[in-house]
């Protein structure tokens, strides 16, 4: 029986790609590099600063210059992280339906708490989340199971009674390894090269309202 529905943030609960894209292109401009289009940015947005910097510069994290670029990216994102970010369509309606059934909901994201703690209250969620787990809440982010178990302890729900919804392979891995039912949000930041058939997702949904159909399975 499903007692809680837990969401990834970027690309699942909220469309954060526009603000991430602004930050990236501001960094690239300072490096005299060409900007990236939203079509290029969106499939990479779930991979965070590292993925976006690699997209924009071709640079790997082991490059000596990478750390400074990441710091610059985070500073730029700090200026813009609430400019254009919004909930995906249908999310609030879903949250209200969950509340009607006394099903808790929460967030497990790899986004640092310095952003998460300020962004979530500005999203306009119709129901307040029961738990928010950021990328630095526990000692290891997803695909580690630590954030998953932390959320379960906080809300008092066993992993097997949770749906975890995300748009990245690491989301599906973390949820599956924690014993949760995993749901791939196909509206999220999924690239053409992503082989989602190989990801450990129990279900794939095209829009938030489809999640309601999974609650009694």
C-alpha cells in the first residue's frame, strides 16, 4: 500500500532548466564561449553544475580549471535560481489528490540545501511537503540510498510503501536499491542518448496525473 510519494526536484517536480541555463550562459560569456540553447541545456539539466559545465566547455571534472568554473556557475545560479523556475503542469492537482487520500509527499534532490531551502517555498506547492532531502542532507547524494532512507525515517513510512518519481538514471537506481517503487517522469530532462529501457524503473509516466493510477497497484 502506498503511503508516501517522493519526488526528485529538477526535471520532475519543477522546471528549473531555464534558470540553470541562464547561469550557464553567463559563465560561458565570461569565458568567451558560445551560449547553449535551451534545447541543448534541458536534457542535461538534471546532471547539475558538473553536467552543464561539461556541456558548455567540454571540460571534465578532473580538469584543474573545473572547480573555479563550478564556483562561478553556482554564484551565477545564486542570482537567478528563482527567476523562471515553476512547477510542472499538473503537479499541484496531483498533490491535492494525494492529500485527499492521506498520502504524504516529499522531495529527495541532489540540489544543495542552500538552494533547495529557499526555492521550494517559492514554488507555490498547494500542499506543503512532509520532508525535503537535499544533496548535502546526508553524507552521500543519489544514487546512494542514504537520502532515501533518511526521508523514510523522517516521515515514518517504510521504503516499500513509497513511490519515488524522478527523471534520471540515478533516481531510479537509488529508489530501486532502497526498496521503493520507482517511477520515471518522462516529461523530465531526458536526453536522446539516454536508454531509459535499461533504467530500473517500475513504471514510466508521461504526465503527473498518471501517478494516481499507480497508488493501488
